[in-house]
C-alpha cells in the first residue's frame, strides 16, 4: 500500500512526464503512440517506475529501449519542470504496460466464442436433408435396382419355435 506522499509524488511526476512525452516524444521514439498509464514511486522516493502503453508499433520493446537510451535527457527535462516541487529527482525505470494487449486478446476470444455459438445455433435450427434410399447397380445390366428388404419367409417363420 502506497503512502499518501508516494501517491502525491507519483501524480505530480506523471502529469509532468506526460507533457514531456507529448512535446518531445516524437523525436525519441518516432510515430508510435505512447501513453504513460501509471507511475509507481518507492517508499524512499528514490525510484520511479513508469508503465508505458505502446500502440501503433510493431516492436514495443524497441520503444522502451529508445526511452532508456534517452533516460538522462528525459530526467533533466523532468527535473527542470519539477525543480520547485521535488528536492531530489528519482531514478527512472521504464516498463511496458501490456494491459491493453491483454484486453484486446480477451475481446477477440469472446468474439470467437460468440461466432461459434451462433454457428452452432444455426446448424441446430436448419433441418437435415432426408436420406435417400440406397440403390445398388446390377453388375450385369448396369441398371439401378432397389435392394430387397429382408422379410421373414414362411419357412423361417415355421422354423422358429413359439414361446409358451
């Protein structure tokens, strides 16, 4: 459980860093859409963990690496913005927030389940075609001949003993 002070510092850092990302982010990571979802600050206020959501990118981990490469520049800009509010600027760690990816995955699973359910209902509602009588071909004349049904002949009926 974070203390009130940790939550206040995290919200101040998040607001300032979001502004820096919108203003200077294109120069660092390009045309990807990066949003800062959460900031977590340790209890001694020496480390800030940034959870970033990366959209419109083939390789989100590359965006995180680019931000790590420019960590010094970003820390300086954030320090300039927060110099009157924080005495010591915390170190940064960037993490990829995969919550939205998980939400899209679950959404697709639910869509697939719904489509399968609708397909099964349609199959159950449509009547099956009636089976046609099987006709055999007479091997000599190549004509279609219906197979005779098995019936009990008089001889077979007489041969069966009657139950008493």
